[in-house]
């Protein structure tokens, strides 16, 4: 496995290949990231992962400065998973001057849910992903693959739409959410949890499963009951000491509230949630 730190060295390393499979990350890797690498391995002729903590997607009060930087351990895990090239640029390398040009995703997709509670988040995500695509795929001559996990459900949808609207020659591949044995979705931020919080953290996924069951039970009249069902789920989680941002039922197509027809169509819905446990904000989702 080759570790490179500059765009020039990355392009030189990828020049002999035609079809990269790319997994962008912020490091502090877990098995979900490695599953994406393994999924990408048979798709292209070279597997690439980036490790870059992107300042643009963090609000001033968020954890940019304290986000774990674990490059050596990450590289060891990536090599074991079969990654061929790791791109770990400095901030100065990727943003040699203030990033004045930014990608503005459409408000109807990016200003709700995560975008509502983290204003500007998807601008930062789209901007860095677009830039990383230019770095990784500029030498490619064949199919280009980029892999994103479904745990960040809205994020991979925003990126997929960006690729479509800019006619980028990139195929987005969604990887299933990887979970701990108790059902907790794997996340780089799980490491922030205390032992007591870690035992409690699975309640977010349990609350979402409960909301999904209630939504299916009320499917024929879900639009009339949705607000009440979501409020019930949020109250239950708050009663355990959480601070919920949202627990909601949406349609997979565009993350808008479902109609009655959506609610009775198999495979049309997704439940999504975000909540803070202590100082740690966790997200999760289940397709219904």
C-alpha cells in the first residue's frame, strides 16, 4: 500500500490505472469504512481511500479541533483491508487558498434534517467531495466508483444528486450500515462515549425500530398520525436523558414526508434519527 500526501503524488500513483474505486473518509476508521474498501476492491483496478478532516463541514462549536487524528492506525487497517493507495493531504495541500468556490446543494434536500441542525454542513461536504473527485479521478480512463455508507443516509443522497446534476462520470455505490453486536451503528464518534453512555447508545436504533413498527402499523393513515408518532418516539428517548434533534419517517425517494400512497408501498420509507447523548451526537436510520 502506498501513502501519499500531495495531489501530484496521488495522480502519479494512480496514472497506471484506469478504474479507481474511492472511499473518502475523515479517518479514525471503523469496520464500516473497511467494509466499503472491501466492497470497492472488485469494482475497479485500484482501491483508494482518503483521510482528511474537512474543516468546511464543521460549525464553529463542533468538534473539528478534537476530532481524532489516527493516521498510523488507519493506514494499518486500510492495508489489511486491501486498500492500494491512501491520500492523506494536509489542509494546506487541499485548500492552498481560502476556498471561495463552494458547492451549494438545493435547499429542498440539504436544508432539512442534518442540514437544519448543522447549517452549512452539506456545502462543506459537497465542496470537499467534488475536490477529492477531481484529485482521484483525473487520470482515470474507465469506470470510476465512489463508495459511501448508508449510515449517513442524507449525505449519500446529496452526493448522488450532485453527481447527477454535474454529469460527473462517477458511479456512487452505497454500503450498508455496519453495526456492533448490540445493534449500535458504527461511527467514528462512538469513541467519545463513556462506558455508561456506550451501553445506553443502542437506544437510538431501538427507538427508530419502534418508530418504524408504529409507522407500518398506521400505514393506511400515516400522514394523519406521523407527527404524533414522531413526538412519542422523541419523548421516550428524551425521558432516558437524550437530547433528540429528530426522529422521523420519510420517503426514500427524496426524504420528504410520505403520502398515504408512499406509506402503503413496500420499500418506500426510511426512518432517520439524530440525538445527543451527553456530549456525543449520534445518527442512525433504517430503511422500511
